[in-house]
């Protein structure tokens, strides 16, 4: 349960950083960011696998770069579901996907190290 909460907080931190870096992307506050982190986790768990399977041929042809578009679409779904988060278009969504992906990767690396120390 604690790892789940930490993943939500990491996603919220990634969205916060994206809102600070990517032009046009805004979030109303930390509450919105935490809800957006939760929704992003749910959308990534439920919708993303289906979309990834359906777009596999295009992903294969583009050597995996189309996954950035898929991730941007997942962020677009969260934007559509949540009023306080605004991502103005596909290019901004791709940039947000890159920023949140890097922050999540760094956060997961730290969580993995903490897990290895416990074992």
C-alpha cells in the first residue's frame, strides 16, 4: 500500500515538474496533482494495455516511438477527466509524457533500491 501511495506521489511530482517546464501545461494545485497521479495510474493500468496492443503494428514500424503518442494520449485522458489539469495539445502531451516518464523512472530507481535494502 505504501508503494502505491509513493507511486502516486512520484507521478504527481512528474506532473508538477511538467507543469513548470512545458509551456501551456497548468495544474491548479497539489490536490489536483495528486488526483491526477492517481488517475494516471488507473488509466495506465486499464486503458494503456489495450491501446498498446491495438497500436502494436504502428509501434513496431516506428521502432517504439509511437509509445510516446500512446503515453500522451493517456495524459490527455487524465486531462479530459480532471478539470484542474490542462494539457493544450499533442506536442505538449508528448513533452509531459517524457517529463513524467523520466521522473517516474528516477523515482522507481529509488524505490527499487529501498526495496533491495529491506530484503
